[in-house]
């Protein structure tokens, strides 16, 4: 029954639903049955919808569950070393020298800024900042907020301050976290360590070649280098640069049995903490990347090849040596006037170009070529740094044998030269130079390139190059260190023409020569004569006004000073090592 318009219905409010239902109009039977059928269909449809939704939920749950299980089973480093991960989460391991001195380390730097346009409760924000930074000038913060521009509240937060600000969850606080690579020794190891980019990834040096290890390993990278030796050698190179006004210089100190490099310096260098864009070729790593003609240091290989092939003996006499010969239409001369008759040993001691040619001619192209190739002087060396040079292609043509015998027209890197001298000094065994600490494990292979007999004879000759008054390296004869070695003075090729003034002067030394342990290579790039320098001879005689500009008058001076300074450290280290055995 319908209520009439205007009647008060409040009286029905207390009537139960079942009671009120009797006032509804009666429906015809057919209509009632239709309603029942319709309701039943709706129930079935609702059940189907629920089942479908439940099925979808199960599928989604299965997919996410599978993904979680997969991610849990994969090593974390596959994700957290990805370049797309923010650099604040990307850590790099320390780099240490052989004595655990720190060479490189990551530190975290955090900063916090305010976005005024996102502030919802200025009072609350200021209270929170006062609690976290009790000494902060809040009035200054208020003024900055009123200006309405983005501003920093602190650029170097502690990790604790960063976390407190992050926990506030305030969108107006912009937190920035970044890892910063610190190099305590600044430029001392610049050519070895290399640089990283703004994403904390290595772009040169060991930082690049060991990028994966440095970002994934739990252990530091330990080098064979010695920070103390590196510092001393660099100081002596800097001093030599000042005396002889060089364009640059370099030095390498290596153990001849293990191949471990104790020092590698190339000047000029650069401060790694400044992250400069280094493009000038003057900053090249001269030891590993530089490819040079190195001159008379190759005469040692000529003598060794002659002895190995039994073409000569140490006392073989070469008569009627001319002061100049013509080869391939070009003159080849001695650096100074020498006797016409010299033994093979004297040819090396006095560095005779014509004598070296005569020995090479006895050896022959085939044997000499095979000997030089056995020393791997012309192949790109396998080394831990990517900055490695490739020697220029060398063709054995007319007069090539003659010029190669004294190191002219033939190139290699100083690293490969030092390796070859180490092989000659250690009894003839091949080694692989390394800049990583191998914990006293010998890297010397069983492959013997030259015989022990040849090695001993050559070492004896190298000693006389230094100890003999007529040798070219007498300024390196430091008492107590028994130095042997060979000088090399090579003219630089400028636009295909050999310069008379610009030179690469090199001295490679082995010591103590009776039982060699170390090879030291020193190279000066474009040194000048030093007439104001006081040359002191072992006899006590002093000389000034000298204008000669060969390796014996500059590079040898620097090398001798280095040996004199590092000798006590090496002796101490050897004593400590022997006491541990």
C-alpha cells in the first residue's frame, strides 16, 4: 500500500523489515518466478567474476613469487655493480702498495638542499633542522626559504646527518650522496693508478683495467709497488729534469726473477685528486706506452746473440775498425774516436757502433732476428695497464742488420727493454713484468732464452761498462752496490728527420751484478748539456764546463743518485725477507 502524499511516515520507522514487507504490492506469479531466475543468474555471474579475479590474483602472485625467488638466487654484485645504479651505492675497493700503504680510497660525501616550493610546514621543517643541526643559523635558513630559490643547507654531511634527514621523509629536503675517490699521494702514482669518471668508474690506468675487481671484490687491490722507493726515485728524476732541462723523464725498478715492479715513474705527472682532462701527449706513460728508438742499449743484445750463436767469444778481436762506414748510401760513425782494434768485450764497454756492426754481420740476419724475437722486444707486451705501446713494424731490409746492431731504426718500449735486460741478468729465463704483488711467488718461467754461461759473460761485461775508466757509465759506479749497465743515446726523429739536438738518453743497470736482483731503467727525454753542473769522479776529481749531451753525462748521473738513495732500503728489505725464511 502506498503512502499518500503529505502523510507522515515516521511511525513506520520502528517496524521490522519483515513486517514492512506486507505493505508491498503483490506481484503476479510469473513476475515472481522471473525475479527468482534473474537473481539466480546474477549469483552465477558474480561467482564467475570472483573466480576470474581470484585466478588473475593467483597468476600475478605466481609471477611475482617466481621473480623474487630468481632475484634471491642471483649474486647481488650482478646488480649493484651496474652503471645505472646511483654512484652513492657504488663502492670501490682500496688500492695498497706492497707494504699496505694506502694509495687510493673511496669516501662518502653527502649534501642537503632545500626546495622551498615543496615546503608544506615551514615551522616543522625548521624545528627538525634545529634538532639535527644545533649550531645551524636558522634565521639564515628562514631568509633563504623566503627568497624561494633552491639552496644548500650543508654540502658535506656526515653519514649520521644524512640518515636523520632521510628519515624525515620531507620532500622539500633534497639529499645528494656521492662517493669520492681520494689519492693520498696526489701525483706520485698518477700514471699507474689512472683516473675515474663522475660515475665512479675507471677510465684509465689500474682504475680502468681492474674496474670490475675494484667494484666487486671484498678485498683491496695490492700492488708490487713500494711508496718509499717511488717517492725517492721521483725526487731524483725531478732533480735531473732541473739540472739537464729535460722535456720529461721516466724510471722503472723491477725484480729480475719475479718480474715484480717496485717503482714506475713517468714525468711530467698530474694530481689525481683534481680529475683533470689529460690530453697533452707530454703526459704519456713513457715506460709502458712510449715507443722509442733507444740506441746503444741494443748492443748488449748483439753481444749476447753473438755469444749464443758461438759466432764470437768475449776476447774475439776485431781489427781495422773504421771510424766511419757507408751503409745503404748513409754514413755510420762512431760517437768518439776509438782504437782500430777492439775485442768483443771492449766493443760493448766502449760502445762502438762499427764494432757492433761487425759482430752482427758475423751472426747473420736469420740468427740475429730470431734472437731479438725471443726477447719479445717487438710484440705488444701483455701487461696489467691498458696504456701499452706497440713497437713499430720492423722490416729486415738492406742495411737493417747493421743499424739494428747498435739500436738505430728499431723501436720498443722501456718496459720491454727492462724485461729483456732482466732475462739476460737472471740466467736467461723469461719473466713477465707485473705491477701486482705475487707474495714472493717467482714468475720466472722454465723457458730459458739464453744460457747461464752467456748470462754470466754479459753481466761481467756490463760491470766493466760502469767500473772501467773507459766505460760509458762510470758515474754510476757507487761503492757497495756493484752496478753494471749499458748506456744508450738516440736521436729523436722529427717529421722523419733525425735531430742533432733532441735525444732520448737511456741507462739500464743491473745490481748487484755478481748476483743480480734488480734492473733499473732511467730515461731522459730531450736533456740539455749542463756546463754549470759539477761532475764528481770516484777519484775525487771535479769537472765543470762539460757540454757533451750523451747518456753517460746525464742519465747515468741520475741513475747513480737513485741507486745510492734506494740501495739501503733494498738491502734492509732483503735482510728482513731472509730473516723470515
